[in-house]
C-alpha cells in the first residue's frame, strides 16, 4: 500500500546514534502505512548496521559525504507520502510522533509546514551538550509559545509534499542555515509555518568540545552570509562593514544576554544546575563571532543568484 507519510533522515557517520533513532521510528503508534527513508553518506559502517538491523527502512547509501539538505532532497524524491516528516539521525522521536503530525496537518490543511520543540537528549552531566542546546535552541524549547513563526529547524519538522513540488528544495550552500533560507522564502511567498511545542524530540549533541567550537564558528559564518542576503534582524550590521566595526564588540554580548534571559525566564533549571555550560556557551560565542566576522568580511557576493530562488539543500 502507498504510504501516507514519509519520514526522511539525513545521515553522516551516525553509528553512535542511529539505532535509537530508527528504533523509535519503526515502533510508532500510527496505524496507517508509512515509510522511513535514511539517506546515508557515512564511512563508519552506519549503512551496514541499518541494513542488518532495520530491513524495513528504505536505505539510500551515497559513496561521498553529502550535506543534510541534499540528503533530504534525495529522500523526498525517493518518497511516496503526501506528508514529509524530517528528523535527524541524532534525534529520538516519541511513540506518537507521526500520529501527532498527521493530526496537526489534518487540523490545519492549508498550513505548509508544522514543527515541534527540542530537548537535550544527552546525559545531563555532559556540559558541552547543554552548551550546544543553549546556543542553538532557545527559540524552540517546549516552554516557548506555539503559533505561526518564520522558521523552525529541520530536526523536528514536517511539510506537505506540495511544498517541495511548488518551491523546490533546500540550497546546500547555506548549510547549516539552509532551512532558514528555505523557510524565509516560504513565508515570503505567503505560506504558513506552525510551531507546536508539545511535539518534542530528544536531540543528542556531539559531546566533543572541539566539534562544538567548530560548529559554532560555521554557524557564525553562514549566519553573516545569510543576513547579507535576507532582510532579517541583524542584516544591517552584516551588510555594512562600517556598522559591523562600530557595533562588533556588542554582538556576542547581546547574543549571550538574550539567550541567558530566555532560559532564566522559561527554563531556569538548565542554567542553575549547569553553570559550567554557560561558560562553555560563552567560549562558543567567541568562535561564533569569529565565524560571523569571516562572513561579513568575505569579498564574495553572498550567493546573490539565490535571492529570488526558492531552494534549500
């Protein structure tokens, strides 16, 4: 039978987390036909593990490392469902995850995309994972109010199939902010994105301190490039080297204080129980700022041909 729902997962060297991810997805409470598609470009044996332990999963294995946006596109192109659900290979969905998304899309037939919240799925003693959670997900914690938003991350997000048929796919050049660009273009075109904070996935952060810092630097660089492209908050600074040099020292301070305020107001226990994570987050902000500076000072035009192009790798 043709599946009603397709779950698409990008994967690169996910052997450490993929078993829990897929085990949760193949044991969902949803009773109608659905498919799980893993697009994997690993060289750590992930595809062999999946082929052996999860034969019901549709496995697409690529021989070269592929960015998440391109992997998602390949997964959607190989899928059959009218509803496309995205989750990452380091995330764990609750048993009613698919059921909840189907219910929400039925209630909101004209909404293009619906997404949920994120919680930290690591051992609570790992401070780098709390720092990564604080740095990236302040807007998507379960305590945030639901409603229509401009953007949601693809580790817990669903789209109706017609969205990709009408607007194309993610642009890999903006990784790891490719979903931000795609969703901006979606909303600009008059579509709606709904945040439902009760649909929660657990995200397992890479516990490596070095990986955390590298990721923050990458996010900072691409954020600056995206802000030069799109009229979002902060774009005035990213587009003007003069404004940047005048206001640059304030950027990490403002980002730190705004993030800390959100968690103290909505989820204070994270801050109070893990003060060391705040120190790691502050160090990460320095790397984010270094990347942001690179993005501002680069001489290349920030992918200008994509300005009026709805795509996302």
